[in-house]
C-alpha cells in the first residue's frame, strides 16, 4: 500500500500552548511519518473573539491510513489532550485539522478535504506555504468553489 502525503494544521490557545503542540506532534509521530514542520505562529482567534491568542503551525505527514481513519486518530489525540467542543471556534487545548490528503477530495458530513475554509485563514496559509515546495500549487487546494 502506498503512503499518502497530508498536511495538518495544529493550533492551541489554552494552557501551555507550546507544550500541547509538542504533545500532539509526539502522538502523531507514533503512527505517522512527519516529513516537515513549519515554524510556530502566534495569531488572533477567528470566529469567537473572546479568547486568548493561538499558537498555530502546519505539519506534512506520510500516512497509510484512509482520510476517515486519520480523522479518527487525530480526534483521539485531541481528546487525550483535553480537547472539549463546547463553543464553535472556541478555546481549545489542541485543534488538529486535515488540510489536504494527497489529491484526494472528500465531501462527507464529518470531513471535507481540502479543508473548506483554509483559503480564508492566514494562520493556515502562511505555515502551509512555508512547507510546500515549488512543484506543489497551493492554489489547487484553496480556490473558492463557485456557488451555482
């Protein structure tokens, strides 16, 4: 079975934010190969504004998992690190999103790949551009979909 390359966005704005990012990467590394990591960026919250600033980064991984199985694994890591989903776009110990998964497009109720709002989020695009090589074109993942 061939490994797929995926980009994941990680963010934290509760507790020891840097430590939560490190713990998430360590947990991901147990089953997936991490190819590259971006720098960490401090950013203001999007959506729910009444919360602390985030530390954000993007990592590139190789995985043998399917997109759904990867999502399950990432949600398990979030839960182990104390993630609670009380307020949409609210504060969190850790948030891990699948941005892309090779050339795969997923449109399921619980998973959309490429991530549907990544083109609106500088905190995703800046670290993502840091990791992509010249052969990869971010625009193919971030074009707004036309509404017919």
